[in-house]
C-alpha cells in the first residue's frame, strides 16, 4: 500500500491508502504547429515549455471506528482545503515532489458503510522536482554546481555582504550596486528582494541576459567585490 502527502498532510492521517502503483505520464511539450498549403510537412515552433500532467491514484478508505460519512468528509477536507498549487509527494517516487492542485469533485464508493474506494486525480505542473535540489549550497569565492538533469534549473540565490559586488553564475553576470547586508535573487519568479522590500533596482544583468539559470552539467560560481558569501538553492527538476 502506498502513501500520498499533499499540502503537508499524509493520506494515512485520513485513513487513505493507495491500492495500485500510479501510472507515470510524461508531459506534452508545447509546440505551435502550422501547415502551409502547398508545402510538404508542418512548421513546428518549440515554445520551450511543457503542459501540465495528471497524477491519478486508486485509493481505499477504511477505519472501523468511524462512519463512512465521517471518513468521506475527512478525505474531502484533505483534498479540497488547499488553495492553488501545493506540494505533492508519494512513496513511489521518494526522491521527488511535484506542485499540484486538486480541482475535481470527489466520489467515494460506499462499501457496506464501513469502507470506501475512489480514484483521485491531481493536476500537476510538468516538473518533478528533486528533493536534493532543496539543499542549500554555500560559496564564499569560486566554486561549481553540478546540475544532474537535462533541464535548466531556476535557483534561489541569497547574496550576503556589503557595498557592491559581482556574481557570476555560468555565463550570466549579475552586477549588484548595493547588497545592503543581504538580498535574494529568486530566478523562478524573476524577483529580487530582502524580506518584503523590493530590491530589483540594485541588480543588472550583463550581455542582455536575464536571471541566472543552472544549465545541465557544471556551472561555475564566482563572487567578488563586497560579496562575502552566496547561498544557492538550485531547484533541480526533471520530467
């Protein structure tokens, strides 16, 4: 029997167990396909992204000390209390997590008023995030970060120090005019801040590039000037 953890709550807390190993579905790549009359073959434009996927679990619900209605209510509260994307994990892929939303209704088969069965589906972002990518890596000078996947990762970078400084991440150069003891460069949401304070104005990117990305393989990290240390949460992902 498998276990699901959604929005920080385990399926075991709701008397739910997964009966079958879920199917693994690969997300569909986002292409724009255009056919030109009189020309053989379609024109395919790769938009560089993926569509969401569905993660479905066949579950059983059972607790001899609760009524069927009480068990069903507990499951529905678990699934429907989360707002927007929430973290989804399961015991079948212990090294990964997803960002998912439960957006459907819930129908549970009543088995003699003491147990139930259902199929629940989560609408998931296409990425499977590596839990190893949540670990903070600290640099105080030059170093390397190895991306173990085939996809560019969008890290969260915390820069500490004083005055101005320059941060190199792979082929991207980030120039910081005022560190102010600490600032966070969140590449996923493309924002720079210190707590609730917006700090985008103190950061510029060289060579017309935008926020840093960690490419597959080795990524050189170099900090200079007033930067005393750099903390990187890499956010590795695959599909």
